[in-house]
C-alpha cells in the first residue's frame, strides 16, 4: 500500500511538473524584460538589443534548448521558412539558447539558413528573466516562444517541447498585432 501510494504521488508530481499550468512562463500583458546580448546572423556576430528591435515592430522571441539537436534544428528550419512572412508583418525573429557564440554562428547559417538571428545567453540571464529555464537542467532553456508587442509587453506565449506549432502560433499572434485597430482580427484579439 505504501509503495503504490508513493508511486501514485511520484506520478502525480511528475505530471504536475510537465502539465501546461506548471510550465509557467511570463504571462500575457507582462512587461518583457529588456536585454542586450551577443548574437549571430548568417554566421556573423553582432549585438542584439531587444529595445532596438522593438522600435521596428513586434519581436518573436523563442527559446530553444540546444543548437544542432533534432527538435531545435526542426524549429530553426521552420522559423527560417517563415521569416519572410514575419518580416512582411514588421516582426523580428530571434532565437535564444545558452549555447556559446561560435556554436550559434554555425547554427545561424546551417539551421537558421541565414534568415534570422540567434542569441547566446551563456550565463542564462535572459533565460531566467523570461522564466524559460528547464527546472531539472538549470541554465538550459526550455522550448517557449513569446511575441512581444512594440509596447514592450508580452502579447502571446506558447510553450511546448514539440517544435511543430511554435511558428504557426506565433505567426497568428503577430498577424493579430498587425491587424488594423477596427478589423475583425483586432476585435477577436480583445
């Protein structure tokens, strides 16, 4: 009896640890933490500043665990294919992981196909600020995507280990932000 109770408790604790409610991230409407960090685009290093990107339009900020792993490479390919659509809507796409800059320089060309930048957060400062760290692997980012409006507030959050819906869902959120104030899409967002 004690063993089965322990197993049930352990199973419930595990389920709670991975349930959507337990996968806390910054909430919609929260002020997005500002940051500046080293990044790479098309293999070339540069300084990425969120405040500067927001002056141009919304930012799709996605966190990923590790460059060149299968899920992260799939996600990078999907964001690369969608980057021209994001750009038409005035949005900047930036990926963040705790990989070092030389690794991300290669990843920005090979996996991101020179389409969008990836930022190095080697000290996990940005990952922690966005509540994007993996609980059992401190420092490493979980797979979570944010859309940040020009006002610097979180407009949308999507968290899933599966990389497949991050692009689709963030694209819809950016489209809602780009919709004219009186349109049906803008009304649906309210």
